[in-house]
C-alpha cells in the first residue's frame, strides 16, 4: 500500500503497487468499529485483497494484511514515504511497471535492516529505467566506454559526453559506473543525488515533494533540537 486519501463519505482512494500488475488505484470503504479496515490500509503494509470493476479506478471488495507491515521508523520512515511518493507521482495507472514491485519490496526490507542513502539512489535508478528516462551509464554518446578517471556532462534526452574536467554540472566516470553497479560510496553520493534529481525533474514537475518537505520541517523543528 502506497498512499490513501479521503474520497467520498467514509471511503478512501487507495494507491497500491501490485505484484504482476504495477500501479493499481481503487476505492475502499473504511467501515467502522471492529469491521473498520483503517488500521490495515497503512503505508508499507503488504495486502491480500479482492477488486472489482473494469475502469482504471477499481472497487476494493475485501482486504486483509498479507504479512506484518515492514517496520520503518524514525527518519527511515521519511525515506519510505519518499519512495511511495515517487511511485504515485511518476507511475500512471496504465503503466504496468511490474518489475518495480520486487525492487520496491527489496528496498524497503533493506532500509528496515539498516538505512543508507545509496538505497534511495538505486531505487531512483530502477524507476528511471522503468520509465525509459535513464541513459546508459556504461558508454557515452560516442559509444566510448565510460572511464573512471574521466568526467562527463549530461545532454538532456540524449546521454553523457566527455567533459574537460570537474565542474558542478559534470559527473565523474567513477560515480556513474558505481551507480550503475550498485556500489556507491560516500564520495559519490552528492553527485549521484544531484544526477537523480535532475533526471526525475521532468517526471515530478514543479510541485514539491511532500515527503521531502516533511523531513526538512522535522530537521528544523525546535522539538528535534
């Protein structure tokens, strides 16, 4: 379960990532008292459910917890909310994105065991590849192999070209290869984050991410100091 928001009466609109289907949206009646499903429809909660309807907005007929919710707490929960928001904002209902389910679940489980920033970068990379927005990180536009000791600049909608040297807008070949091979280290993280934000910008548009704003608010709140 990715996200819910009020819909009509005592119903909610539910955004889910479903194994074998991708993004699925449905309407669920919350119910009341002992029959309420509100406690089940929570982020990071695996679900077993039945849907009806043939439109892009289905009806949820029944639902139960498929297993315990993935335990993300503290600052790690903000990272989880960030992944959920990326999926809701970037993946349309008519885009299957079947391959992302395993990647998403694997990332959440890894974050629950021990969070590191590189996990976010690898998920963003998988999402961009699924959307067809990520150029290859193995070769440049001249079909020359990306070299660890060189620097590259990104041509939007095309790929990387060899650059003369390090600049803010240039990326080291070492970082590009490390990102592609899922072996980022601390010196790579700043460049990798900048690249992923740049690549995701066309998909996300100008609307700020709520998860990012919430995390910034927490960091500046007097209650956290």
